[in-house]
C-alpha cells in the first residue's frame, strides 16, 4: 500500500479528481487513475497485466473493484480527445500566468508496429529500427518543476516545424511572461523568428562547429579561459558573453554565451586523436587498391590516387582542419534573447535536465517505450494517461530530490525506482477474521522516504485502517 498512498496524496494535492470528474464519468474515473498508478508502480503499461497489479494493491475505483483487461481496452477506446483537451485547459488555467517562467520543450519519438494509426508515419527516429514512428513532446515548467502540456504528432513532422505550433499553444494557454529553453535540434532561423513574433524569450544551445560560433570563439580565445573571475564553480567551466546578430538580416542583437571546459578539451582532443589513428590505419590497409572512401575520410585527409589506374596511394593529413577542431575543443555556446550573465544562462539551461530525465523515466520506468495498442482512440487515451502518470512521477522525483538535499548522507534509496521498491514492502494481510491489517511496523528507511512526501508512520496506519474498512464492506 505504500506507493499507492504516496500517489493518492499527490493526486489530492493536484486536485486531479476534481478536474477529471468534469470530463470522465465517475465509474471510469477511478480506473483512469488506477492505470496511471499501475504504470508508475509496475513500470508497465500492458493492459493484460493490470488485473495482477489490481489484485495486490489498493485502487481508486469504486469499492476497489478489480476490472478485467477487456474493460481496460473498452475504456481506452471510449475516451475522447475532448477529455484530454479539457484536462489540459484546466491544468494550465490554474498556473500563475503573471509569473516569469522558463519552459523546457523537448520531444522524442516512439516506434510503432500498429498499422492503423493515422499518427504513425515514417520519419527521422532517434533509434532507427525500420518501423514507423510518432512523435511525443512535453512542455515543462523548470521554475515550478511541473509538466504543463504535451503534444503527439505525426512521425514525418520534424521538431523545428512543430515548434511553431507549440508556441501557439503556449499563448493559447495564457502564458505571456515566458522564455523557452531549447536544445540544439531546434536551432533555426524560423524558430527564432516565431519566438520573436510572439514576444517570447529563448535560451538555446547551438550545434557544434557552427560557423558563427566558431568565429566568435576564435575571436575571444585566450581572453577568459584561465581567468578565475570567469570561472563558474557549479559546472567547473569558464564563461564570457559576446553581443552579436544571429544573421545579417536579424533585427535584434543576441547574447552569445561562450564556455570552455579544460577537462572537456582534453577529452575531446584525446578522442579525436584515437579516431584519426583508426581512420589512418584503415586507409593504410587499402593502399594499392582500387577503393573509395566516405566523406569522413575526405574531411580529415587528402586522398591521393594513381591518375592512370585509379589505385589508392596514400593519405595526407588536412592539418588545417585538424588543428582548427583542436583549437575549438572544450568550447560550447548558449544563445539568449535577453541580457544575462554567462553563469545565469548556463544555470537556466541546465534546469532542463529534469525534463530530459522526464523522458528517460517515461520510457524506462513507465513502460511507455511501446504503447501496445491498436486504434487511434486507444492511442490518444493511453498517451493522456501516460501524461497523468508523468506528472505524478515527476512530483515523486522532485520531492525525493529536495529531501535528499536535507540529509547528511546520500542513501541510495532516495531515487524513484528504489523508493517504490521500499514503499511496496508496506503491506496489509488478511487474517482468519477476514480483516486486513498492517503486516509490520514502518521501517526507518520507509520513514525517511515518507517524510519526503510529508507523510509519517501514524498517517500510514490511519490510511491502512481506512482501506481495511473499505475492503470489509466489499462482497
């Protein structure tokens, strides 16, 4: 019962029941919450295994009724897009729109074998398994550490194209004092123009070896990398800021925050040297052969061939290319639309780490690497339930992380998976009088975990008695 009690408390704090009952019937509402809890506790989203979970856990459904997997399937088919849209409207309407926040926007894609889903198309997957995909994106408030809204869209639509529609949604939900934190995949002239048009600020990482950034690095190289006044302790890097336009027709000047890591420079140089040794060894194995090589070899070497018979003779280092890349090793750049220090820009950009962990948790710990459904209605329903689970699990993560800061030691049970394993050991058993009771007292480890959620042993005992009364009345 331990994890379920934590999930129940979070659901009450977020008033999920009050919001969802406007759009989902009271009969189905409990099952929707149960499926969200199931994906968190069991780290699975396969409907056929839900009854096994339900048999061993308290439930939100009326009288803790255990529904079959066929009922789960019927529920997913019956839910409508209006339900999720209504929830997102209400969820975002209660946010403080006067507060200045930064929204981290990130997307992933999921492989899909279901053949009849309109959203599934062949696109550009991060891991190409040869299957069609759909894209899934989440907007995350880094200030208040909460997911705000999500989007699912066709696998053939690239991230940059979808960004414009996401910005429109943010405006539609009433967010005005907003900055967007974006990774390097969203860097484009169109994205920048769209944010400017809507009056939104941005913080964006630039792709490596960008020509403009390279020229700026070479311009200021040697002026800040070893000055302690430029050192940013939290990340052990040195930073400086340069003001420039992004492109010739840009109407505004932007702030280029350039950073250098001594450790990263040594690592990149070492990896490049190893890579070049392997490439040269490969080239030398094919001397006196009629053979062609890929663009990567031509980038680093001038390849000499016999003009008469086309036989490969020997490689010659492109020293200018190699030395330039060595000169740029250890540097990276963040561009912001508003004036701030390099330290502030890096701290804000690093706050998106939580949203990245959110995606990893979605696939690894919610069982959502695959949706395991057929049909568009079921797909939309499962993605919606997944988002509910994502909000709850994210709250668990942040509560544990905040509590960990207060502890003298760093115990290994203050992660979400480890905490779930410990809380699952809080069990109730039924004895010969048919009454459920706690099997044993709450342990010291469990007390530490429960404290992170504002709970203690007496509260667990109280809820256990409440659960026992409900089960006693169930025929």
